[in-house]
């Protein structure tokens, strides 16, 4: 089989592990980026801060773009690590229609 079966029907250990990993990543980056790991949330937070301060130039552009750049690069890196760790996800499956050609 392509995918492993859960040990039992109520096996939520993987989901709990992923949730704990995201929460610990948020805590680990709290001093750097305020715990924001999603570029879309960073845009919203930076825009709200700029509207509150009534300034759109300066810290808003520099810090917002800097955080968005690093978060996007981290997402690309995580995607590459996933591709390297799970090569079977990207192989052709002969049982699916349209993939026999």
C-alpha cells in the first residue's frame, strides 16, 4: 500500500504531533517575528500596524518585506525537504486513470 494505516481508528497522534510542532515553532520565533509563520498573517499585522501608526513608509516596508521574504524562503525550503523525504508521493501511479501514457 502507498499509505500506512493508522494503528487504530482514533489514532490522532500524528495530528497532535504536527500541532505541537507548529506551536513550538511559533514560540521559538516569538522574539524574532512575533511568532508569525505565515506571510499572509504578516501582511495583515504589518498593515494594521501601519494604519494604527498612520505611516506606510519606513519600518512597515522594511520589516514587513524582510519577514515576508524569510517566511517565503522557509516555506520553499520546507517544500523541498518534503519532496526529498517523500519521493513516492511524486511517482506515477499506474492504477490512476490517465497516468498510463
